[in-house]
C-alpha cells in the first residue's frame, strides 16, 4: 500500500512538473512578444507587422512604414472604441451580424472555390460551343460595328504607294506574298482579314479614321486611303456587321466558353449545397423544428 502511494505521488509530481514546465513555456512565449503600441487593453506587437516590412526597404523606409502603420492602427482602434460607446445598441448588433455573415461568406467561398477548382470540368468542345451559340443566338446582338479588313500604314515618302494599293485591292496569293516580303517597310500592317475587329479598335490603330468619318470609309467591299501628318493608310474592307446584327460565332466564342463554364460552376455549387444538406440530415446534424409546436 505504501509502495502504491509512493508511485501515485511520484506520478502526480511528474504530472505537476510537466504542467508547470508547460505553463512556464507559455508565459515565456507571451513575454517574448514585443509590444509596439497600446490602445486601451489592445496591443500591437512587433510580430503583427513583421511580415509587412519588405526586405528591399532601407532602414529609414522601414522606420517610416512602421510609424505610419502604428498611427493608422491606433486611429482605427480609437475610432472603434468610440463607436462602440456612442453608437446605439441595435446598430452595433446589426454590424456584428454583418461581420459574422461576412466572415462566414469568406470561409464558405474559399472552400467552394477550392472544391470547384478540383472538380469542375473545364473542357469545352467546339460542338458544345456551336450548339450553345445556335440555341442562344438571339442573345448575341452587337452593340458596336464589326469589320473585316486588311490595311497597311506607311511613310508619306513611301515610293510604291500605287503598287501597294493595287495589291491590297486584288489580294491574290502573289500579292499577299509580296506585301509580306516588304512588311518591314510599313509602319503598321493588318493582313488577316478573316477575323472580326470592332470599329473602335480600328479607329485606335488608324488615327485619321474617326467616329465622325468611319461610316464613309468602313463599308463592305470598300477601299480607303487616309493620311495624317505622319503616315498614309491604305486599306480594304471585306465585310461589315452593324449594331444589333447577330454577332458572328468566332467573335463571341470566348464569351460562350466562359458562359458555359459559369453555368457549370453554378450547377455544381447547387448540387454541392443539396448534397451537404442531405448528408447532414441523414447524420442528424441538421433539422428544422416545427414552428407550430
């Protein structure tokens, strides 16, 4: 019996020593925190802003940054304490609810995004894109003019302007190859007349072309020659689509891809929320009480 008591005392003493040692470690760790400032009972510690001070800062810059941070922190803390004293209780309760909702939103959004990124299928076939386009075509109306064109910008002193004009207009394989071969002599070039470009983008590229004169020059099957104080622009417009016409598939294809992915994401999130609720109900982790009882 005496031996058992001794063993018990020994174990108890060892356990108390471990607790005291742990507490000393905790107290030491608390003491190691270096305070930079205090407002009331709230402290700002050095470790709170250590990660914000960049390695490339000079000593002077670092000091200025820390001082500014401390002053901003103090101002916020003082305003916060004043607001808690002076704002009505119902307003404080409303803000607490908003903060709680915002915190929950941050956590759930981050969690859902992680699940979506892991699970969502991001592959979209050409057939799916075209099927979506045909089904939703009425929703793809243009809000600005689109054009297909080819053009070059050249110095006013360029010698063979007539030759370039002729080739821009006729545009057979030999014309294309020739203009490609002398492309380094041009200030600007755009030979891919199979892609659709917004009129506003063309105006950005060709300074003498403006919103005031675009209707005169950006017409289907029309050649234009425009000049400013620096350059001459020669171009041929192959096709035009006006505002409220249906946007071509190639032009809206990137938007359609994003729409499909967004819808997949929404469907996935809805399914995820349903599955989470169902699982919680099965495990008796969630129930709705009858309000009438």
